[in-house]
C-alpha cells in the first residue's frame, strides 16, 4: 500500500514529488518509459526562474528528478496499463503488476499535435516548435511560419509578430476557425501574411530550418518559401486515454477539476497540462504540482 502514487514525471509530477517527499509521504512516481514530459524534447529553456543563462530542457528535468529523489521519492520507469478508481484504496497496474494507493496525483500532461512528416520530427528543437511563448524569443527579427487556423494559431501569430520580422500563417482551409476578433487582428497586422488552402509538405534544412515546401490543396501547385522557424499550432491532446470512464473529462479530454486540484473523485488529484488547456507552461505545471501535493497531504491527514 502506497500513501501517494504520482502518475507522470514532467514538471508537474516532479514538483509534486518534491513537495510530497518533504512531507514524508514517500511518493512513488510512475514515470513511464519516456520520463520527463515535453521538456525532454526542448533545447534552451529561458523562462524557467532561476536559470539566467538558460537551461537545456532534459537537464532541467534531470535536476528536478534528482531533487525529488533526495527527499525520498522512488521511481518506476514503466507505463501504467490500467487504473481502477471505483473504490478506495485506488488500484493501478503497471504491466500487470498491481499497486494500491491511498491517494493519487495524475500529471500525465498533454502532447502537441504534429503534422506527422519526417522533416518535422528531425528538426524539432532545431527551428520547429509547438510553443511560441517558449521559443519565440529565439526568432527575433527573423521570418517564421505558423501552421494552423484556430484561436491558438492566430494568438501565436500575433505574439510572434511582436518579435519576428515577418510571420507567414499557413492554413489548409479558405477561412479561419478562430474567433472573429482574432481574425480581424491577424488580417489587419501588416507583419502577418496568410497562405490559404495550403499545407506544409516538407520543412527544409539540415541542422536548422531554412524554409518550407507548401502545396495548395485546390490546385496542387507547390512552392518554396525561405524561413527561419516553423511553429506547429494545430492543438494539443491531453494524455487521458487511461482515465476515460474513471474520472470526469471535459469535451476536449482534459481532466475536470472540482475543488482546487481535486478531480471528480475524492482523493485523486490532477496537475499540469493534463488539466490545463490554457497556459501549457513548465512553470504553471510546476506550480500546480505543488498545489496537488499539498492537497494530497491534507487528504491523507483526514484519513487518519
């Protein structure tokens, strides 16, 4: 029987582990076969407090893990295969190995949707990004491409227009799905141009982005444009498939928070991008991990 199991090992899960460890809860973190969350896919992180000269994403996550281990956190670097939240204590299976816990924090995060082309994966972190807030600074006075047509894509375009010299917005349809006010702002911004009915066929560059190959979906005509960065903004997918029919999810699949960090089931808490569709930042995930650990500690006190 574990006092606390934390599912996920990104900034939210590891911060929760640090706080829980300092509270003598001896947390067990199920970190998965690919621990560390999305920061493991990033390079320079310049907006996480305490690192004035930036820190590599993987290095930051390893430091957070070491800090959690210092306070007694244990790790299982495997994936959870099954959960059962229908009764207390809660049950989970890790490749058919059963565990029980008095309380659980879910911090499985969300994954960016990608185009699925080879060059995108090869150049990820080398000019290809899914977060303008995270990486826009590196493209000061440069030409960037944004892919998407929803609110997020237009918001990212407007944000990047304050930094980059030029923004080209690529949208596969002939009209945006975004709100009217965002459309008006984008279309009236002299630094933003739109390529309608267009998709990205390939991202060019060997060690960094040098351009993109575009295809018009109506005419099949292809063209190349030079650019320095590509931002993919076609949405995120919360990693909640494991929890369907176990706890309440919203229409997008994000975990619904009822009370501070508690889910629809008392004793099960959520932190980070798995319940945050708005901010999606390492620092906000870490903050919610802190809150979830404190809430889990209070829950355990009530069980005594």
